[in-house]
């Protein structure tokens, strides 16, 4: 019976895998079918009530719109507005003045800046904004999408000021600082390796490492060392923020100082006359060009939990409502709407104010916003369907059935603990949701196997980061930001090997690395 539930619970996931890869079906067509499969299974097999399924789907659909679609539309609008005002030409010139080597630019933007956006905002901004800028610099859109998906994996554990890890800690009663340290201990090898994956991708294989070993090593060390120390000494809130800032500065400095000549094979091709035109602009023009992104940085920082008085004051502008009515397999839940603190709201404010600084009229900004909404229409449909299906699977018990079957593997269970975490993120698109779904399951499995609960809860957390690479929600964001809607199958096929590497490596670390827990008492 457990095996049957396992297979049936996997059906929506298996359908998406087949539809997006073998059938090469666009996500906006495949995801509604996955939703129908989830509805039928929830009603027929898991005996969920019609009210539970309907309100569960509504709960997911609304979450897809607020805050997820909100933040993605805001990010795309910011980029499109910078293109419309000509600011993006200036930004491109400034970036290529550091280095016109696309391997370096991928490390600075996809890895460093992406890590910062994940640490501060999350919700897809770490893929949407860096990927769109990389495409603007002339990167192959599919390559930019895959590179940013892989780069966004490990930072997810400490995304949105550490929410995935602190949520798992609060659910299981584990001190968040202790859990952050163990998550980092299990994850640090893959954090170090990720920049090398990016250089290999952007450089076209091992031949692309020629002349880039040094800058890649600097990028890796300047991220993993601050992230490791911050997680161990401070906790889950700041590892990404501190590490990404150090990484961007160190990578840029190394490239500027020691990579004075770029191999033409790896050089960004500039539009004729663009560099000369940008060079004529005064310094204030450059500040205006960056103003939306500077404002995003300032607003996200000032309103984050790091600045508790401001955060707590603005958090009062929120509304909590019950959408999911509850059912035979789950209790009723509430959803909170933050009207100011939502990252999408803050990014929109930054974009509009930045647009005014860049001398854009309200009519121009309105036109760009409408064009951005039309550009995102298929993406929004995809997100609504996949989040609705995810909520139905979670509330009905389908996702739990998958995890419970894998938990029967006994002493080999730690090998599968990260896989469970990755399934949670694949289905929901959120590492935090994976923690909500499976953190207590991991803790219970640890006690039954006489393993440290901290170790397996951390294994779930790092597995959740791997699931981010292949999550349909993540891929949908990547395609929207790179103009590749309809190419989801191509992106998934190229990203899948990295997911396998991550989840297998994490599983081996979880299985063989338990003696390291002795270091934590």
C-alpha cells in the first residue's frame, strides 16, 4: 500500500518531468494538466473533500499571485524600464569596464549579485534580475537561465534573511544558530564547487577554464568562507548577504587587477557605438542608471529584520485571512499579506522612483508596466497552476506519502533525506515550504534511527536547495526573465544533470558525514 501511495503521489511530478522533457511541452500547457491530475488523485485516492481541494487550490493560486508573481513582475518591470530609459546601456558599459569576459560577468552577476538578491528578497529575484541583465549583456538566453538556476541553489538555504532554516528550526525546536551551522557544514563543498560549474557552463566546458581558474577560485573562496563563518558564528539570517558582498568585491577586484586581457572567445560582444555613447555620460548619469537597483538594495536592507524597529512597524500593515478551509487530512490554515514588506512591493517602489530619477514619464512607466504584464501572462498562468497543485498535494497528504515511503529505507535513510527535501521544493518552488512539509518528518526519522535530529533536518534543508534547480516555478521565472517562454524543456534538460549532482552529493554527505556531528557536541 505504501508503494502504491508513493507512485500515485509522484504522478503529478512524473507528468511534469515527462511533459517538460520528453514531450517538450511548454510549462503553461503542462502545469494545468498536472493540476488536474492532483485534483483527481486528491479526491479519488486520498479521499479529500471537494471543499478542501477547492480551497487548497485557491490558497495556492493566491500565493502564486501574491507574493510570487508580484515580485517577478516587479523584477521584470525594473529591467524593462532600465532598457526603455537607456539606463541598461550604461549599466552594461560599467560592468564590462570591470571585465568584458562573460565568465567573470556570470560570476559577479549570477553568483555574487544573485546570492545577494536571494539573501535579501528571495521569491525568484535571484534568478529574474541577474538572468535578465546577463541576457542584456549578450548572453545566450538559455545559458543565462541555466547558469542562474544553478547559482541560486545553495544560497536558497539562507534566502530571505534565513527564512528556510529558521522556519525548520522553529518547527522542530532546534536552536536556529545550531541548525544554520550544520546546514553550512553539509553544504559548504557544493557552495565552493558552484562557481566552477558556472565557469564551465559559460566557457563551454573545461577549455573554458583556461585563464579563469584564478578568478573562479577567488569567487568560490570569497563566498564560502564568509558564508561559513557567518553561519557558524552569527546564525541563519546574514550568511548570504555578507558572503555575496565580499564575493562581488573580491571577484571584481581580481578580474580588474589580474585579468587585463580577455580571450576573444569569451569576450562580450558590444553593440557598435554603445560603449562610446555610454562613455560620454557624466558620473551622475551612471548613478541614475543604477538608481532602481540601489534603491532595491537600500529598501530591502532597511525594512528587513536586521533593522527591527522599521521592520516591526511596517509589518503591522498586513492582513491575515483563512483561505484553506481544512479537510480530512489537514487543518485549516491562514495566509498573511504584507502590503508594504512584500519584496515585490519594495521592488516596485524602487523601480518607479528610479524611473523618475531616470527622467521617465508616468506614461512611459505605465506603458512599460503593461508590456511587462503581457510578457508575463503565460508565466503567471503557470505559477497559478503549479502552486495550486502543490497546495492540493500537500493538504491531501500526497507529498507526505512520498516522504513516508522513502523513510522506510532504515539505516540508509540519510542518503534519501536530501532527496525528500528536494521533492518538497520541486513541488512547491519554496525551500521554506519544504521545511514546513518535512522538517518534523526528518526529526522523527532521526529519533527512530538514533541519529541527531539536527543532522537530518539540515539534510532536508540542503536537499531543498537542490530542488530549486529543477522546480517548475524556478524554471518558469527563468524563462520569463530571459525571454525563453516555451523553452522550458530545453532548460530543464540542461539543468537536470546539476540537480542530480547536487542531490547525490548531498545524500552521500548526509550518509557518511554523521560523525562530524561530534564536533557540535
